[in-house]
C-alpha cells in the first residue's frame, strides 16, 4: 500500500465512529442517568436527572468525579455525609454504580429506530463502522450481545478505560481509527448525542454529527417524546440543537436515521475544499 501525504483530503467519508447510549441504543440515554441518580441516592445525596446529565459522554468514573466537583452536588454531599467529598468517594460511588449500570444498560439496550437501516446504507457506500463509549467493558459485555441479537454488530468497539485518557480527549476515537486501519482522520466522522461526543470528534480532527432528539440533550424515552405536543417537541429540539451547534458540531440532526444525509452534506463540503 502506498502512503502519500496530501495537503488536503478531498475524498469521501470512509469511516463513521458512533457513540452507543443515546445514539444507537437507549433512546433518551436513560440507563446511565437512572444508575447515577440511584447510586448517589444510596448515599443520601439527591442529584436531579438534569444535573446528572451535564457531564454525559465521559467515562463513568470521570462522570462521577465531575458531578462531585459541582458546587450544588458537593454541598448536598456535605449535608448528607457531614464532610466534603474526597477522591475515595469517587471510587466508592463507582463501585456502587457499576452493578446498577450493568443491569440498567441491559434493560435499555434497545436499538434506536433507524440504526440498522443507517448502518446498511453507510456500509453500502463503503463506510466502515467503529464505535466508542463512556461505558467500561463490563457494561458493554451485556450491551454487545443484546445489540447483536437485534442485528447491530459494529467492526470496532472502544470502551472507557481502554485508552490512557477518555472523552473529551481524542484517544478513543483515534484508537477506533487505528483498529480500522483507516486514515487520514479527515476521512472520518464522529457521531454522538452529547457535547462531549462532539469534543471527542473535534479533538481527533474528525467531522462531527450530533444527534439532538434521541439522546442526552432532550433526555426523553421514545414514548415520552412521541407524546409531546408538536410545539413542545420543536422547543426541545431547538434548544438541544443550539447547545450542540455551540459545541462545534458540523451537522446537527434529530437522530441516527438522518446520518446518511448529513454525511452527504459533509462530503459536499469536502468537495469544495472544506476541512473539519
């Protein structure tokens, strides 16, 4: 194989690196939130779901640490435990959280509508499929077979803890490209539902597509979303889209079914000389 350095990549998208919860499984990203809220509640600390969602996309140990660093959560911990949170408390919460997360992830490992159709469409265009996740491998060991039973089996799965650092850094996304043996990074797109997903892709030098409706930013189940009046849906969509665009996403769409069209628009940008 010949490796030729190009000043500008002008070819098609050749790899898509997807997130899991809120992107391909678990509409509304329910499993991480219910588990986090329950783990803190067991220590007498009430963490509202909206607060628990703020660091979403990070490795879960980092997510817990970020929550404990928030003044309102630290104050609630002080009231419940009679002292400020310490580093050992992150470990203790994570140990309490992990079995809750494994059980919840298995319950919520239902493919988001459009996932299989999107994967088939991308693969028909020669686009390779990799994934990264804030879940550690023990959690993914229950999610992977559930997804496979439904027909979703990505080529590469990089879990939290399998690189020296996690999101929002680029290491997991870059590891996925290394395992796919694909370059340059400008030929890849990162797809996810959180601000942290967008940062991961941007820090890796990739194009980014953010999903506004099906994931963390709206945070509703499919049934809850469908039950909303059109006006309320529009307001939630608009707010989520604004947050994800402000994070730097190149494309913001409702959900995974819209990804092939978004990649088409990115390829049109590449053709006229744009770069991520």
